C-alpha cells in the first residue's frame, strides 16, 4: 500500500463519517464494502470545487 491508497481511504472515510446515511454505520461495514472496491479499482471518487462524492461500482 502506498500514500495515495491511504489518502484515498482517508477521503472516503471522511465522506462516510459526514454522510447522514452512513455516519452511524460501523468501521467493519466500511472495511467490507469500500476496501475491496479500492483494491479492485471499482470505485470513483469525484471532487468538484472541494465537494467530494463516492461511487462504488462493484465488488468481487
């Protein structure tokens, strides 16, 4: 794992914790649903004028 991986995970975790839908969800759910998508490059992190959005397009 490299610095960009941790930077990406940090951005996604920030979104997760600031989402009214997801902020009460556990870290285990984050690990189960987000990390595999990162490892398999099945996500898009969109940033526009400092506003972040995450799209997870699939999991293996």
